[in-house]
C-alpha cells in the first residue's frame, strides 16, 4: 500500500459519496483510485455490502472491501436534522455530491440539487437512478438483476437457450458505475473551463439499453426496420467456448484470414473458397450456426494445449477458459502485477487487484484500505468546518 498522500489525476477533488451497494461505490472507488478524496456517508446500520461474506470480522465483507478502498467513512443519520445539517456542511466543502438513492428520497432528506446548490453554487450533483425522469417507470427501485432483465440481457439468453437468465456478475452495476465515473470527470472538466456546476442524472435502464443495442440493434437500426434486432454471431448457440478433448477453449475465428488459417490448421484447406457459407463476413454472419457447428465439431478432436499451440502459431485469437481461481494464478496477470497482498488495519492480509489503467505522469494509487464504519466521522467533520471557517474569514477580510 502506498502513501496516504493523494496522488493521481483527480488529486484535489473532494467527493461526498451517498451511494451504497455496488454501482455507486464502484464509481467512487474509481474516482478514489484516481486521487479524489472520497467521503463515504454511511447510515447507522452501514452499507449493506458490509454484511455480504465471507468475513474475518463482521461488517467487512469482500465486496465492501474491494469497492470502498481510498474512502473515509462518516456515520450520519440523514433522517435527522442534525445528520442533514452535517451532510450540508460536508457538501459545502466538496466538489461533487453523488447518490444512488431514489430522487424522491433524496428530496425528503433535503439533499437534492437545489438545496445543496444554496450552500455550494458550484456543486456537481449527481443522481444515479433506475429509470430516467419523465417516464412511467421513473422512481421505481432497481437492482442489477432487474436491469439485466429490463435491458434485454436476460432476454438474449432466452433467444439463444430458450430460458432467460442473468449473467453471473453484477455487470449492470459495474457498467453503469463506469458511466457514472465518466460523467463526473466530464462535469469536473466543464466546471474547470466555465466555473459552472450542474445536476446530472445517470439512469441504469437507459444506459444499459443503449449499451446492449450498441451490439444488437440489427435491422432495427434503420427506419423502417430492414430486419430483426440482434447480431447473429453473438447469438449463435455454437459461439463457444468449445469443448476440447480435455477441457474448454475460447477461439475467435472472425476475419477471412482467420478462417483460411483455421481451415488449414484443421485439415480442411480451401474451406473459404469452396463453401459459400464461409466465403466472407456477411455470409458467415448469415450462417453463424453452421460456422459455429464446424468449430464445435473440429475443436473437439484435440486437447486444449494442442489447440493453443497450433492456433497461436497461426495467429488466431484464442484463450483457455479460466475459472475464478485460475485468475489468481494467471501468468500474465501476475507478470504485470495486477495483484498485491496488502495489510488491512483490522482484516489482516488481503489480496487485491490494482487500478488496471497505467498513467505515465499521474498514476492511480491505492492509498488506504476500506474503512471501518464511521471511522473518520470526527476527523472529516472537523476538517470541513475548519476549511469553511477559513473561507468565511477570507471573504470577510476582502475589501
């Protein structure tokens, strides 16, 4: 773990973080890794992710530990006047306020944009919501599962396998978290140029619908439609991964050159020239099932290692299929130093993945590990009051 002194491209930015669970904390963890000072507000019962185990100590589960490094925890009951007043003091001393509480709840708490702007006219006030304002679903609660269903992700499995299902990762929370972090950095850039703060809405449903349709608009991209929605190659039941003699293999045989090289490796040279289904990308997309079946049948004839050697010699993209445990032993991830073992003040030795992006001039850092609930309440409030008092004194002394 590096020094606690802030570094990174967002050094000097202070964020009041009212988010919980996965999506909001993912975004603020990214901002924290990039150097921002993240002040995490927790209710008296704490962020619910604290209670998702396994644990060494209650309240410090792995999802919480991973998503809340580089943050300071302040415990406030925002439903009380005292808690709200303390939050406004902190907001007056911050550059950004971000929440993923439903808008009507934020307004009831008195922490909506108009209220915060009164104490901090330049504030960037960000609301991550389930559904954008103005639609019939506005204000409804969402979770990752619901957004996977609503945005068409679960429906893609239905189209392929005959049964809808969820991807076994909080992909909507993580993806929308990235959009949330991007929107905040864009607003900071805008304020730096213009001096203008603003209110931002980041809706999960709309974000993921746009994300999914980026791949699957298909014929619905045209008006009137010239075909159904969906990208055939991605929806093929034989897309892979493919079973080998002793395991599983991922391989992308995509371009004309890939197919020529693969047919030669597979002992079927001239396939692209002799079979109209394989002639070019358009033909292969139209016959995605047949192409996938060919790969399925062919790859089943050799071991995983044999295919990896042959395909890499032919410059065909491929990979073995890793389990979660395999990631921790992956030779590339270990060679580039993705993982490090760090000492947490209460939880002992932890293994964590660093921020994956490398900056030559302003590197991201893990400065501090995930805090105990309310660990920094007194410290943060005292610092905020001192800075506000100093600011008022300067203003009073100006002619």
